[in-house]
C-alpha cells in the first residue's frame, strides 16, 4: 500500500462512519453488514412472455447473511404496508411466496412478489413470473434461458481469461421492441402495421441479440470488456450502411508518441452509398432515379461538386483521429489538439474538389501555400478559456485529407515532423499491440493517465466538494503518485460470420 494515500483514506473512513451510523439508525443494521449481503451471484432479467405484460425478476445470493436479509425484509414489508400495499402468502412447490399488491384504483394493479429459496432472494413483478422461476429451479425444465443459442454464442465469443467474466449481460433488442409493439397494438392495431413497414426495410430485424462480459484482474489484463452483436447474414438495409471490413491498421509515423489517444476505422463507403440508395428507393414517393438522381441534380448547382464522383468515390474509407495534449501558455489551461485524417484514393482529384469549394462566395476559410500544399485556415473558439480565437487548418498531404483545431499540427504533418518519436514505435503502443488481431475494422489506443488527470485535478481543486462536501478532496496525493500505476488502454472490433465483436482492455503493469 502507498502511504501517500493515507490522508485521503482517513477522509473516506470518516465519511463511511457517518454513513454507517445513518444506515444503522434507519435499517437497524451496520453498513458492514449491509455490504456483506451480496455474497455470490446477482442477476436481473426482463422477460417478454408472448401475449402478456413485460415482466422483471431479480436474484440475489445472500450466502450466510439470512438474519440480515430477514431484518431488511421486515423493514421493507412495514414500509409497503404503510404505503397501502396489501400482502398475500401462498406456498408453491414447498416455497412460501409473498405477493404485495398496489391497487391505486387500477384495473390491473401492480405487484411485487418475492420468495427466499436456498440462499437466494428472488423478487419479481408478478406472480406468474415467480411460478415460472420456481418451476425451473432445478435446471431440468425443457425451456430455460441457459439453453438459448444466441446467449451461448455470446458467452463463447466473449469469454475472458477467467471464462465467463465477472459481469455478463444479454439483450434481445428487437424482442423488446416487438413486445412493446404488441402491447401498443392491443390498443391500436395500426401500430403493428406501421412498425413492420419501418423495421423490415431497415434490416433491423437481423439484429438477433447483443451481449457481452466484463472482467478485472485477469491473467493478461487489469480490465477487459467484450461485446458481441449476433447479426443474421446476409445483412440488409441500415446495417449495410455501416460495414467496416477488417484490414491491417497501425498508427502512421506522423502520429507522435506524445499522443494521448489514437483511433482508426475502415469504412466501406461505396457499400454505404449503395445501401443508402437501396433504402431511399423504398421510401414513399421516392423520385424516379432515386438517390442518384438527387445527387446528380445537386451537382448542377453552386460549385458543381458531385457528392459521389467528386467526394465519396475519392475516399478510401480509412478514418483516423488523433488527440495530443495541448501546450500550456502561461497560466492558461491547455486545450487538447485534435487531428482527423481521412484517407484518399486520389488526392489530386480531391484537391480539385476543395479548390471548387473555396471559390464559393462567402467561403469562411482563407487559403495559403505551404510546402507545396494548400492549407485552408479557419478561426475557431479556444475552449481553454482564452479570449483569442485559434486557427484551425485543413489540407491534403500523404494521401489524406487532414483537419485539426490547431493549424500548427497540420503544418508539422506536411513537413513530416512529429514531436519526438512516433507512437507506433513507443513502448506504450506496443503494450497494447501485442493483444490486437492482425486485421481489425476499428482499433484504438489511449493513455488512461491523460484521461484521469483532468478529473483528478478537478477533484483535488475543490470541484468534487460540490457533490461530496463531507470529503476533503484536497488530501488526495499529487497526480504523479497515481500516474505510475496507470497503464494504456486498447480496443478493437472485428467482423465475424455470425456478427461483430468489440473488445476494450486495460493492460497490466509489467
């Protein structure tokens, strides 16, 4: 343990003592006893039974803390009774089940149902759900969620070093949408017709499930989370707009080792335009010729720039974003410098498109020549607090359209300069690169220290006291004490025959 944290640790302890006293006064148990109640699995589920109201169920394993749970339930039942709820007990499969009903004049009053079985507290939103849970308690029922194919596929794709992970989640988004539509359609049948006319052409019904896992302190990672989208193939509609083929991606040499974050994706822009055109053709009253006809029509106006031929067809689909710490001036806070680089198939033709745009009346930027390239400058606000505007810049170089909120970065990129070494050669980037697949759709790198420092300084400076006045955050140690424990974070996405996988992780200190 680091002794530098002792003063702040004492602050937390004092605050928790006060909280514990209030809990003892209200509930009759200590904070320590309350925190010991969750002793195993905690689970929550939303169910969409066919033709019935959406329901919910919660499971809490309390282990050896039954006395504490009994005390809490006694307090809860007293509060329910004081608020007008009525209770009814019945025995189901040898288990006492208590139903609390909130009438409030409703035709179908709300319910809270709970029971305790083994070391598990179970609470549901209706009695039928409680009966269904008890019927499946021994795991031998023919219809259980554990046998769901999509759920098991997600578990397989999202397993971590410690198998399933500390936290596992699953959602059937279209199932929830359809359940909501069915309930609304019971009042207005037109809802189902309208929803079907919208969801099917968009291709959203292909999204069968999504879920993932999260874990901490594994063999290889401080923390890791995985998310898998189960998507029926072939995709169509809106899902075809967002296709990201996997390619080899790494930071180019112009990205400095000082960068606090780097992000890159590979987008099938030609496929996106084609998919957008197909969806547009299905729209009511779509004009003859569809999207192409509209794009052609706009190209005859103004600067005569054709969206597809003069812009989209010239983009490679590679898009990168780089964030670098800003350079402080006197006592002014530094503003991060951001670069967006869009890959080009034909830089010369795209430069001709830019030239057309800059010649439009009222164009807000100014052009100037630099190292054989044309820089377009814009004034942008300085969000660091300075009253003087900053100069943003846009230019074409290294087969990329580059934009930054700080024109000096664009100049450095055109010169081929970086602030010192390149990110791709740094130890920080290499620590995440060893966990990346050879080809990715999306890939990212970030330094957790740069993200945490801003929050740390705000808390230590007194802003956290607005939310937690009982804690003296000025007793936090200097950030350098914490910085040595922080490691880089990485992330990536890869396509799969059955969907797409997203992974983010924090590396372990070596």
